[in-house]
């Protein structure tokens, strides 16, 4: 005599068939996703941060020392040339008495050799100082890339999953956008910022001369 189907026999009852094997795949639990430990998260944070700061520091170094510094020097020279160029251009039209008067003042009140020596020393000191700043800036970039290289080694040793193409493209695109913004901000805002005008300088110099002579 055949007994009724029991659910304990690993069979299920349906309208289409009385006996149907249970699928083992349907009841087998899936393994949980691998956990990301806090150390791995810290490594990834330092990896991304050092790469980001490296790109920023490299851009700032090139942008300032190759572009901004030269623009600042040109701006100072243009201000000085406001007085210097008209003087040099009018030199050919001076009378002999005017030349003798200026030559007398220069020879008796100004030591040309001393001025030249101080100027050369000042130039050498300024270049040495700025070269030190450039080396310091490059050193900052070197530290960042060293930290990045160290974290890269840790990533490979610990086999931490990193999408390198996405990581590099993301940071490069961000720095490119930042560079474009800084360039246009410098050209449209900082470069057009009005410093002390020539008329203000004239007032300052003339008032000082009159005050000195009135004493």
C-alpha cells in the first residue's frame, strides 16, 4: 500500500506532478560579500589623497613659478617704466647745461659702482631665495608622490581592489578643470586688479619733495 507524500522526503506537491525534486541551488545560501576592513579604507584614503595633492602641488608649482612670478615682475617693471621710459626718450633733446647738471648730480651724489654692486648682489640673493622656494615646492610634490608609491605597494601586498584607470582619470580631470579655472581667474580678476596708480605715485613723490624742501 502506497503512503501519502511527505514533505520530509525532500519532495514537493504541485498540481502538475506529485513528485518533483527540490532544487539544491534554491535553498543554498549565498556567501556574504567580502568585508572591507578599516585599515583598507585608510590605505585607500591616503592613496587617493596623496595622488590628489601631488597633482595640485605640481600644477601650483608650474603655474606660479613659470607664469605668475613673471607677470608680477613685468608689472613692477611697467610701473617703474612710467618714469624711466620718458626720461630715456627725452635724453637726446636735453641741452648741454641740462646734461651737465644731471651728470654733476649723478657723479657727486650717486656711486655708480656701489649701486651696480648692490644691484648684482640683490639679483643673486633674490634668485637664490626663489630657487630655494622652488626646491621646497618640488619637495612637497616629492613627498606626496613618495606616499602614493608607498600606498601603492601596500595595495598590491594586501590585494586591495583599486580601479586604477578610474582613479587616475578622475584626479587628472579634476586638476585640469582646477587649472583652467585658476588661469582664467588670474587673467580676468587678479591680472586686472588695479594697484596704486601713476597719479597716486606722482602725488606721493611730489608731496614728499615739497615737504622736504619746505623744512
